[in-house]
C-alpha cells in the first residue's frame, strides 16, 4: 500500500449517486442507514459521519447538506476517504488555514470536522492502548 505521503484522499462531491454507489460497495453500510434516518428526521440537518471500514482498510467521512457550497443541482453529499485519519486531519487543517475569517459558516464546519476526526483518532488510540495493556 502507498505511504501516507503519496496516497491521495478520494473525494466525491456534486454527485450524490456516485457517493451512494461507493458506500453501497463497502461491507459496512452503516453510513447509508444513518444518513437515511437523519434525512427522514430533518432534510436540512447538516452532518458529518466518520466510519472505519475495516474490511476495506479505509476511513470514510460523509458530509451531508454540504456546508461548503460546492455541490450543485440539488446534490447534498460529499464523501472523503483515506486509509488513515492523520492525512484527513491534516487536509482539513490546511483547508481551514485558507478560509477567510469572515466565512464563519465554512470555518465552523471545518472546525467541527477536524474535531470529529480527532475524536475518532483518539478513540482508536485508547482502544488500541487498552487492548495492548490487557494482553
């Protein structure tokens, strides 16, 4: 597998059908279930869902109701995938550094995304540490 320095993040936006097709090809389809439940509750809710797909060796981050306004023609989904969380965290950290302070909605969305990704990373580290400590 490519190193994190050469491996690129896969990003799908402005094509909800392609996002759903990608997610349905994965063994863990929980992001689709959660998205469906969320949209039934509130179609305008913005959200970010990070999932570790162990069988495929990737992390996916599904963003719905695109806070960045990149989607067109009624598309609401963005999907980011990578084999590791650190490059994803770095990507969004660099992105927030390039967003003007007056774009408060985008900055808040990026801060929340970075927080969710960091929380996932921390939970995995704690789980791995507890497993290693317990034998």
